[in-house]
């Protein structure tokens, strides 16, 4: 169990560029989540996968955002035409189906700065 | 999911127990209480969770009142590395909604 990993850890981009982040969950975790955290706030939910199926999306996930988990393992989060308001920490978490309470374990996050 | 209320900040002396309260007066019978913490610039770290009974693990103890309307996270011997923001989260068990709803949390400062 090596934990949830995220790459890159930091990304600086110019407004209007596209960026893609990757998340590798804990092995055998079938659920994967993306959250966003802006400075001084708690993380906010973006979207959730069970295996390869995207089962829930927050209203925060505008049409410039897309997430995939093609083989039910790693996931990518793409932001198109980035805006300065997209600057935030993007967090990934994973969990395993386990009765009523599937505990989510978080990765270190990817910090995005849009100039 | 039920709303939680936590103090904005707390201080604790190193080596003493840190007791972090959380109020969740609207909690339902099928909602778990989770605690996470977030050390500066890192991802949230799971600490402990419980439904009705008190729970203990290698990191902390969780005390849930009998009416389940409040809980306390106890770090028995706080160290400087326990300085972090602590989040109390209430989450319904096994529904379609899987998201954790984070509030503002309690900023715990452990003093040397």
C-alpha cells in the first residue's frame, strides 16, 4: 500500500492553456474522487468514480472540466481554457467498497497556479 | 448530510491531551462521524470515524455522546507535528452520495 499518488505536484500555466492532472489510487480501491481546495477553505467535491463509471458530478465541475478513469485504475482531470479562478489545490482520494463506511484516503494534491 | 460546528481555533501544550469538540445536533441515525486533519499544504489525512460507539486507534480516540449530537476527538499526547486543521464531517452511510462535505475545521496549534 503506497498510498494515493498525484502528478504533477505543482503546475503553473498561463490563462487559456489546457492542463491535465493524474491520480493513481491505492491498489484495489474501486472508488476514486476529485476535490478542489482554494486558499483558506476546506476541500470541495468535484466528481466521483466507481470503477470506470463516473457516478456523480458537482455543479462546480463546469464544462471546461472533464475527468476520466478509463480502465478503472488511474484517473485524469483535465481543465480546458484555464482561468485565474481555477488556481487551487486539486485533491484525489480513493476508497474501497466496505460495508456502509468507505473511508476515503487522500493524495498529496496538485497545486495549480494560473497566471 | 448533517451540518457540523467546530471552534475556529484551539491551542494545546505539547505533551498534553488535545480535545477537539464537534457539534452535529441534526445528525441522523445512519450518519457516521469522520475526522480528518490537514497539515499545511498536504492532502487531508484520515484519522478516525464512528457511528455510535466510542472508537480508538493508534492516532486518536473518538468519543460520541449518547444522543450522538456531539463528539470529541482526543489526541492523547499532542506533539508539534499535530499542528493542523482538523475537520469533523458527518456522512450518510452507503447512499448514492459519496462526497465528503468539509467545513472550515478547527485550527489546532500545539505549543512547545
